[in-house]
């Protein structure tokens, strides 16, 4: 009997992760319901506006749980209000920048952006182009390191279809860090994108944080919600890397890398 090659084994694992994505997302939802009492102890920080951006083909419905959670923590939180995310088009990128500008002007402070998957790529692009408007960026399962920078946003409409192909890449370099505080949340159990494409260069205000979640379940996973709360609670000018909580057995929710 022949022994499967390493690429063949890797492909089987990838296929298994992809097939079990919906079931594992449901597990995250169940874990959230069970662990919600513990989330009451999550860090809280200075109230400031937060924009939550959905993933590819998703809408604000997909981020409702996350937005409600952040609202209960005291952050003025909004969705993108642009319907289904069908990819970066000029009118979409212009509308997102206008939204961030309006919120920053209304509240008198830069805006934090939390983006799931493709939404995280949007958030990072906004921070690159308008760092004075962005306080911090938290991306959830966003494969920004596997997407080549594009001057013309319309050229990237079909880029999400390329994510699965990136799994064949043997080595992916971490993306350059942003000038504003940024946290990339990734999972080695991601069944949609290669977790390596979610990594950025770590530095004084940039980090990568691992979780056990599935790709679809990122916005429902209690560990992810804790991380988002902790990152938004960082004082301006005094950002510190994420420290895994140890109280109440919460350490078990967070892998070491």
C-alpha cells in the first residue's frame, strides 16, 4: 500500500477543514452561549467609534453578534451599511472612507476598524491610506499577506476566488506592518484561507494572535470576542501586545501560536 505524499495529506486536511466549516461555526456559536457569562469580565476601554466590516458575500447580518457585543461594552459601533460585500469597487472604497471620516468628525477621535476576512483587508487598506482617521485595526481571518497590493481597487473584485489556491504556496511572507496599532487574528483550523496569509510582520504596534476558531465562526467565537474587546481597550499611545487571560480557565481558549 502506497503512503500518501505530504502534499496529498495536506490537501486532505484542507478539504476536511473546508467541509467541516459550517459545523465548526455552529460549535463556536454554542461555545459563545455557554461562555457568555465569562465575557462580562472582558476589558473595557475609552469609548470611541468602531466600524465592523463583513467578509466576502456577507452583509451586516453576519456581524450583528459582534456589533451588539461591542455596543454593550460601550463603543459606538456601526456596520458598513453597503449591503452584501461583493468585492472592492471604487464606490465601495469611497463609501467606506466617507463613513470613517464622518464618524471621526462626529466623535472627535479616530475610528477603530474590525474586519472579518475580506473586511479586514478593507480595514488595513483604509489604515494605510488614511492613518490619521484610524485608531486601530483588528482583522479576523483576513488573508492580506496573500493578496498583492492593487492600485486599482476594481481589479480585485475576483481576488477572493484565489484564496483557496494560495494553500498550494509553500512559503508566504508576512505582510508589512501598519503604522497604526494592528492585530491579526488567525486560526490554523481555518477551512477557507491559508492561515499563513493572515500574518503580518510583528513590531511595536503590530501582532498576530492565534485562536482555535473556524473561518466562518470567527465573529461568534468567545476567544475572538475577548481579543477584540482587549484590543479596543488599549489606550491611545500606550498600546501593548495581547496577553492571554488566565482567570476562570480562559487560558484554554487560546493556543500558543
